[in-house]
């Protein structure tokens, strides 16, 4: 009937997936570097930097570090919008990465595809 996906990215061949199967366990840093080299890792870093920079601009504006009031107001608005977009981008990156593919979600996918 329904055949579950073996891998999230079917464009990668099986030979390339077997390359990393060595006898030693990866350290936390190397696992982080492997995740960063994926597209989702880069998107996650970009979203977190966007959130950090937007929040920093808002904080600088609220601390009166930006002298002309009209410029501080404009920077606060743009910083708030940037922070909101960064949060949304991070949410989309985390939900599309496959981290939330639990047994329940797979069962729901099977039921929906068997009804069709």
C-alpha cells in the first residue's frame, strides 16, 4: 500500500549516505558543523542573526544611542519588522527540517494518502 519515505532528501544517492558510517561517534562540534553545511542549518543561522540584529537595533534605539528622534523611530520600526521576519523564518526552517516527523504525523500521512 503506502511506502514510507526512507530519507527526507531523495536527491542524495545511497552511496553518499553510507560514507559517514564509520566506527567512531561524531563529537558535538562536528555534528553541528555537518548540520550547518546543510541548507536548513544555513537558514537557521541566518534567521538567528536576523533576530539578534533586529533586537540590537531596537535596544539601541530605546537606549537613546541613536540621536535624532526621527531616525531612532525609523530604526525601531525596521528593527521590529526584521525581528518578526526572522522569527517567522526560523519557525519555517525548524518545521520544514523534518524534526517534527513523529510517528503520529507519519500515521496521519498514511491515512490521508490511503484515502486518496
